[in-house]
C-alpha cells in the first residue's frame, strides 16, 4: 500500500564510474530505492543523480547548489538531505598537509587539486544546504586501481606514482562539520568494500534494504537514521565475513545528533505480539514492579511483551538501547509523578515517542501538577475512581488501580492485533 511520500526528503547520489564501473550500478540502485513510492518515497524532482561523465568536480558542486535552490523554493524548513557517494577517496600524501580528495570522474593523478573534489570544499558546500538534518553515505575504499594517466595514453611525460592513501576516518572527520550531520563510511582505513551476491557492493546492498524498511518495525511510518545504521553496522561486517572471510567494518560519526527520520517506511503493519515500553523515574520503581506483576500473565501467554529502562544491560549503549526499544514498542506507558515531570530523560523519551506517533498511555502514579504538561494533561485518563482521575498512591487498594491500568494496556494490545 503506497503511503504519502516523504516530502521532506532531498538527495544527491553520485556514482563516479571511471575505473570503478560497479559504482554506477550501486548509485542507480540507491536512486531507484530513494524515488520508489513503495520504498523510501522521495519526490523524484528533489533527487539529483550524477553518473560517470556527469559526476565531475564542477557538476557535483553545481548539483549541491541545485538542491539548495530547490529547498529554498519549496520553503521547506524541515528538509532532510541524503548524500551518497560511490568512488575513490584518499589523502594526497605528496601535497602539504595531505589534503583529502574525493576522486570525481575524469580525475588526473598528476593534478588532484584541479581534477578532484577536495574534502574540505565538499564539506563547506554541503554546509550551505538549508537542511535541518543530513546523512552522508560513502561507499569507497582503497580497493580498485587508480588510473595513472587519466586515460591519455599518448602523453609522453610520466604521471605521478600512486600516492593517494585511503583514510576513511579522516574522511568522516572532514565531513563532520556543522550540526545535524550523520556520516557513514563503508569500511575502516585499509579495508576493502566488497561486492555482494547481487552484483552490488555489500554496503549498497545493505543500505538499499535499510532504506526499504528492513530494520524498521512494520508499525512505524518512517525509517530513522538509527534504523539504517543498525542494519548497516550489523549486516555489512557479517556478509563480508561470510562471503570473503575478510573484515569490512563500517564507520559512523553521529555525535551530538538527535534522532531524525530519513525516509518513508512502506512495510505494512503486522503486529503479532505488541511490545509495551514502560517509562518511569527510578523513584517510582515500586509502582513499576506492581504494574509488571499485573502484566505478567499477559506476557507469559504471549499476548504482549514488555520492557522498562531497568532492563538496560550494564556496559551497553544507553541511548542506543533506548532508541531501539522505543522504535520496536507499540505501546508506551508513562508512570507520571513529580519525579517523572522533573526528569529530563523521561521528558526526552516522551517527546521521541510523541514524534514517532506511538500509542501513549499516561498513568498518574503520585500527586503532581501533571496539568502543566500539555500532552499528559490531554491524554491522562487513568486510573479513575468514580469517573475522576485519581493517582495510584491515593487509592486505598492500590492493586485495584494497577489492575485497571493493566486492563487498559490489554485493550490497546487487543486493538493492535485486531
């Protein structure tokens, strides 16, 4: 079923070609996935594709300007930009300060600065895009042989020797300028980006799957950048090992980047066992334990699964675990108290849940001024005594209040499975 397109999505897709013909196929696959209304669903007039002879230094910079003009013409203040580059990249070790270059089509190893796109210039050009969020996907490695003569076999002078050193971490660092940028490279320095079973690079193969919602819960309307990274980070290394018994480990830089959507998710909603995410401040753990007992029977019989923040494993990424569990959950239960309202963490998770369009059930646990939170005030309906919302702590028999709350959760779960 086709859903409304991802109208905030803009993209620049580059397949350099030249001595790496597979980059053309990879770029075409990403382009196809991006504009497919049954997949990522970007409007086609908001996507620029540069292949082979079109993927020159000047045309890449012109395409960025084209995207900038389009975003401004659309007056889109919520624009998300996806940039995909498939080709060579590396440090020119013969030049002062060893600048990093992306080798565009028609590059000449004797004149990197004149025929290639310097990383700092590329980064600065991307900074001019009026986009709230940006993801840069780089499928390049030291694999493949650089031309030594730029295709001019009649040239008498000997060209420079092979002097471009791949350094994906340096590449990521150069591009990590400005706010709201996520940069993902296909491998670490000195690793090969391998070809997969589909004739595409493994990185692009997995990326296309992720953009199609492969790692996203079917109930979600959108794919987030964390969904994409979750699939890439796990599958690329796994497939390289299975096919070649070699390491290929993608690199990411997403420091200080908040959660954001990347494209549409066209997977149909099929909820077999609804997952319940219970959010509370640690001061209310006793109430969490009481509710957990009320839900135990449903969970044991497979009618729901449940999760709370006390289940975070020591040593794991707290933010990554929270994002994953929040993505996977269908029902979010808020145990509201003064401590909850004072907690920045609870507020941040609540806002993410709202933005994700989750089914949220605010429950008033202890007396507090919950009316000052507009969302909770509007949606808090339980527990009730004689038709009036009454905090659990105020009930003479708190088990009755918790049973009422569990009953509402059961009703929501049954509705999801209907």
